[in-house]
DNA sequence: GACTTCTGTTACCGCAAGTAACACCTGGAG
DNA sequence: CTCCAGGTGTTACTTGCGGTAACAGAAGTC
C-alpha cells in the first residue's frame, strides 16, 4: 500500500490507543478505587473526557472493557486448573486455590470487579460494578456447569443438576473468598481444604453434638 | 405529665414519622428500582429533601434503615426454619426453601437488597447497595456458622470449619438463588434438593463419565 | 411577650456524567 | 496551491444528583 495511513494502520493505531487508555484507567481505578471519575482517568491518560467517551461510549462501556481483561485472565487460569490431569478432589482443590490466590494477589482488582463504590465519602458516584459482577459470576458458574456435565456421570437430569451445582459452587467459592479476604481467619490451604471437605459431604456425615436435636 | 408534648410523646411521634418515611421510601424503591432519588422519595412522602436528611443523615443511612427491616424479617424466618425440630437434611432443605421462597415472593425487595443500580439509563446514580449487601450475607454466614458450630460435632478446629462452611453455604444459596430467580430453569423443589444433594456429597460420590479422566 | 424546638420550606453549592461546538494536524484530490 | 476528509484534541456547557445553608411558621414553656 502507500507510504501513509491505510485503514489497517488506522485501526491498529486506534486499538493501541484504546489499550493505552485502558491501562491508564486501570492505574486510576487501582489507585482511587472504583469511584474513580472519568475526569481523573482522562487526566491520567493525559487527555480529556470527550476522548474517553469517543472510545468507550459511556462509563459502563469503559468499565466493561476493563473488566473483560481481568475476567478473561482469571477465567483462563481457572480453566487450566480445572483441566489439569489429576483426580477429582485434587482438581477441585487446585481450582479453589487458583481462585483464592488470584484474589489474594490483586485484592484491588478483585474489589473493583466485585464490589461497587467502596469508600464513598463524597456522594456515591462510582462504577456500577454490581451490575457487572453478576456477569462474571454467571460466566464462572456456566463454565463450571459445562465441565461438570461433561465429566461427571450424574444420571438422569444431569444437565440441570450440573448447572445448579456450577452456580452453587461458584457462589460458595466467591462468598467464602470474600469473607476470607476481609478477615483472613486462616491460611489459604486451610480454607481450600475446608471448602473441599464441605463439597465432599463432611457436613452430612458429621454426627450431632451432645446437646440439642442436631443440625 | 401535662396536656401536651412530653418527651416520650415527641419520641414516639418521631419514631412514627420515621416509619412513615421508611414506608414511602419502600414504595418508591420498589417502584423505581434502587436508583430512586432522594427527591422522589421525599415527594412520595409528601415532604422535601432536607427532612429526609434530618431523619436519616444521608442516603446510606436511609438505605440502611430500609435494608434492616427486610433483612431482619428474612433472618427471623430463616432462624425459624433452622431451629425446627427435624433431622438435619430436612432442616437444611427447609432453610434453603425458606430463603428461595422469600426471594421468589418479593423479587424487587431482593434485587434492591442485593443488586445496585439495576437500570441506569441516566447516569449511574443509585443506592450503594453493594456496600450493604455484603453485610447481609455476612450476617447470614455468621449466623449459620453459629448454628453449625453449636449443633454439629466437627472435632478439632470445629469453629473455623463452621465459619468457613457458614459463609460458603450462604454463598452457594445466594448465587444459586440469584441465577435461579433470573432464569427459572427448574422448580423450587428441584433446586432445593439439588443443592442439598451437593451438600450431601453427591458430587464427590458420583462416578466419572466414560470419556476423559473425570472431574 | 421572649425563647426554644420541632416542623417544614426555598434556594443554593459542589461534583459527576455526558455533549456540543470548535480547533488542529496530516495526507490525498482537483 | 487549495480545498476537503477524518483523525486528534480542546473548552465550555447542560443536566441531574447528593447534600446543606438559611429562613419561616406553629406550639408549648417560662
């Protein structure tokens, strides 16, 4: 082609710019929390607001682009743990541990993805993360359901059972991880094995205590 | 004791007013979704903004008061199911069913408690529910942990195990319920028994499918 | 009648999302 | 060389929210 701007060059330039903007947004969000303003993000990127809006449409669009990066990274790590060649319990534990290690390593990213507007000292402006955290959990749940359905022999109604379990297990992992990240009541290994024990029916198998009719 | 305003009368009048305001806020939130504005709530109550602020401090205060009502109601229903005299599996199922019945009966309340800013067509102003949904789930998790710890014989480390399980089970129930409420893929009874099966270790007990190394 | 206290109001501030309108550069077309 | 097209970027604005003075009336107390 010619010496100058072809369409492809323009497109790749735009994509590169988009990546730069996303990285700037990432820095600001990780520094200021989820209530980072569009002005602040634009300033971090060295530009002004309307450019952000030209690239991402609105704040939700920017957020979605930002969340997709992290979400995809987490998902591929989980898939790897889930597909490793080992027996079931080990793989469940590895998957739980991968998730917990991820949220432990980058708690700001995690909080940004899952919790809207942490410290709203001023008004409550902030990324509407709640609306988008559901999609992440849903994706995880569906993904896990697929894996369960295609690997475990559950008899009739297996598909529905697998989906219920997929979402339920993801929710268990998420809630326990959220609580653990806040209080750090035990080591990661302990948490992993406790959760795996739960999934392995230890609650059902345990005996009642001396007092009361038992749980 | 005069003919008119004693302190107690004033206090009870203030409390009654507060209840009226909360009921108005409830109506607006349930009609307009979580992004209901303070102006709209004040208008519904037949007054103007500053009065709301005198009563509740700020928007978060109003939200907390609003959430506490629903949360307390849900919690007492769950406690009843959890404390019923029956064997463990039946009580687990009854508790799950109570929770699911509650969110099924009043999905708007549920969404308000759990999901921030549903339809932000305008900006993303809305109640910062995410910050407060965590407390609800935490309360549920801790409550369940107490029940488990005092009823089930778990041997050494039982307290930590019970807390992990409490939060994990609550998260499982929450995520599965959220997904079920959105997609309605099966009946409530089916969901309940599927989740109970999961807790009873059916995932661990199931065999591998013909292909692959098994999950 | 003055003083407090509770009710309520109007009018404003600050700040954030989002937009319109304008300015600049750079390369190709007549 | 000039004019146009499409990208970059800007300033300045609107709208709508949370939140807050500052003020006004009613009613009981001294």
